[in-house]
C-alpha cells in the first residue's frame, strides 16, 4: 500500500517529537541519530531518510527549537514597565516546558560557539531579542515608569541578568524555584526604577 502525504507528515511530527525529547533529556550534546531512533522506536536507517548527516540533524533541531520558542504563548502587557517584566518572565524557566526549552538552548550554545555560521546566527537572534526589549524599555520610559537613559543599554543589562538567572535556575533548580526567580527579577527591575 503506498504511503500518503498524511503518513509522511505524521511520521515527521513523530520524528520532531523524538528529537525534542532527546534534547530535553540529554541536552544538545546527546543529540545523535541513534538516540533519536531509540526514542522513536525505529532504526537509524529510517532516520537517515530525514537526516542524511549529523549536521542535518543539528540544523533541524535548531530550527525546531526556534519554532517552539517562537510559538510559545507570551504575556502581553501593553506599553509599560509590566511589558518589560513580561518579556523577561517569558525567558525564565518557570514551567516544565520553559525549563526544557531553556535546557536545550543553553546546551546548544557549545555547538553555536564552535560553528562560525551558527555563532553569527545566535548573535543575530540575541540582538533581535534585545531590540524588541529595548522598544519596551523606551515605552516604559515614555510613561515615566523607567528613568531616562539609553534603552539599548538597559535592555542589554536586563537580558544579561535574565540569561544569567536562567543558567542558575537550570543548575540549581531547588535553590532557584520559579517563585525565587520572579522575586529576583522583580528586585532587579526595582533597581532600574530607583534613583541613578
């Protein structure tokens, strides 16, 4: 019986889920054709139909990570300091899904740092994130909730603080549970609103 397009799409979804599960449990370094095949309950031969090389698997995994990150629900708070806070909360590993996503992002940094093309792409993504955050910072400055200053500079500091908090929460989840992450973020934001 010939395969239908629906069969192919269903198999591709299964493969995507297996890739995601391997990255979530083993990190980016544990992403191999063999591990994905085992998660899928298939042979590596089947996977080579989708990913003829390890590099193809890595590229697909990075695309999948970006798609899932972009499709995650986001908080929407309008133009205020709350919007800055919401953007930063969306980065933190506050839920199991966000923890998996952050674990994968952090574990992918090694691959990105060792590949000039990936490194350039990651730098672009983080710069775009800072640009979006700086727009929220500027809006909060217009409402008077944040004091005047360079929005790009403030956004870079906030992004750096939040990414550092992500790493600490991933390595010491008992010490940095969701409520403590939120408290630390709120403390950080309070320093931005105080006198300079």
